[in-house]
């Protein structure tokens, strides 16, 4: 089930100061996690200028033994291990520069399904609960999936309503699979899996639900979705960090406004005032903004792709085929393959994007929808 690359990826990620970004740089430079593990220390230090402590741990028998125990734990718990550098993360999450190098998963996740994230305070009010319930009633037949963090309050309501309306839901944990926090939601986690949902975590079995893990977890919640919806949050609430991550990833953010005297609306009002989130006026308007329609699947184009392709110019067809054959290709690489100047290609790319055939990613990269 698991390969050497899984083992050495876990081991490398366990090393001091090898975070997700440095992990990706190391593996990209050397070729694989297994090769990094046995790479000459002197050469390895030149790649990132990493310190002696990290160099000592890379290749350590003790760290590797710990990784072997983690593999055994995953086998016992029937967990999947997704590796970013092998392209195994959900596509939207994979676009994020700080995406997790290693992602542990329980349950099956269909990466071709559209998702939205919904987050908020642990102290949900009747106002927030009513909004969540009405929203889920409106989207129950759209084929979309929900994402939240399995915390008490808004997160719990999101997962509960997903189950009630038979919408698959993803719960992102702030700890390893050896425990469940909060303990009150242990049964809810089981119901999520029974209903076809998924539990995800970047944390291994030695990592507890420490305070800083929840902020780190929030970037995955934001990264998995095209849109994040904030229901209720106070000033400085954890959901404000989720908004920050979603903004960084150029994702849509919506916030439910409330009275300025209501503590758990103040955070929402703030991000709206700062233009970090769009205001939610009605549930119907939000559903329209998200492109949801219970009579058709999420983001279903007005015209079939086959019809759109017939309307393309020869240059556009060539560019589209190149992107189809080379996912996450850059503008410069397209220019080389078409023997055209970059500025001449941009108008064709824009037309393809407007037709819903390709998607522009960060770093001037493109992929086919």
C-alpha cells in the first residue's frame, strides 16, 4: 500500500526546520524524498543553506525509525497518505505555495468535485445557525461538497447540515489521527465517514491539538475551496485567519454581516469593511454568486465544452491542446511550444479562460478545466 517515497517523505517532514515549503524545494532540487535522505550533506547544505541540526537529522536512523512507526500507524488506522510533490493533493490545494507536503486522509475524496468552505465561531448564535440551515437547504442537490474544521459551533453545524442534506463533507483536523478534538465530535466524525465524507490532517500521530495547529489547519480549509464563507466570528477569531489565507490564495470570501453590537458579528463586519470579504445580503444571492443551481451541477457551463471547442480558432485549439497535455504549464512554456511571443498568446488564453476551458493559476501557470 505504501512505498519507500511515503516512508522517506514522512521522515523528511519530521526533521527540524523542514517545513512544507523547504520540503518542496529540497525534493524539487534533488528528485525525491528518498534521494534527499541519502544525498551528500555538503551538497544538501548548498540547496537551502540549512543548519547543522537539520543536516544531522536528515539521514538519521532514529528519525527513519519514527517514520516507519508512522507508516504502521497509518496501516492500522486505514489511512491514505497523499504527497504533494507527486501531485496527490486535491488540485486547488496543490496550487497553494504552502500546501502540506504530506497529507493524511481517512475516507475517499473525489478531487473533481467542487467545494466551498464554511467557518465561524465556536459560539454560534441562533442567527448564524438559521443562516447555515437555510443555505444548506438551498444547495442540497447541487453536487458540491462542504469543508470545515470539525470544531464546535459553526463547524459542527456545517458538518451536521451536510449530513442531513446528504452533501459530502470534509473535516480538516488540527491534530493527528491518534486522537479526536473536540471529544464531543468523535461520533460526528464517524458519521461524516459513513456518509461518504473525508477526514484530513497534515499532522502525524505524535502531534496533539496545540493552539498553533488550528491556525495552520485553517490554511488547508481555505486552500481546498474556491470560496470561503464566514458565518460568525468575533474580532481576532480564528476564522479571520482563514479569510487571510483565502485572500492570499486569491479565492472568493463571503461574510455574513450583523449588528455592530453583536460580538460574533464584529469580525465579519470588519473583514467586509476592509474589503477582505464580500457581503452576504441573502441566501439566494449567495447561491447565485457561487454559481449554484439545484437544477444543474455546480459550475455547469452554459454551453458544452465540445461545442465551445468547435468555435475556437486554430491558434486557440493548439494552445488548449498543449494545456490539456501539460497540466500546470507556464506561459513561457506555452510560448516555446507554439513558437509565439508571450504577449500574443495572452489574448487567446483569456478567451479560453472566459469560455471555461482553462484556468489561470498563480505564477502565470495554466491548467485545463
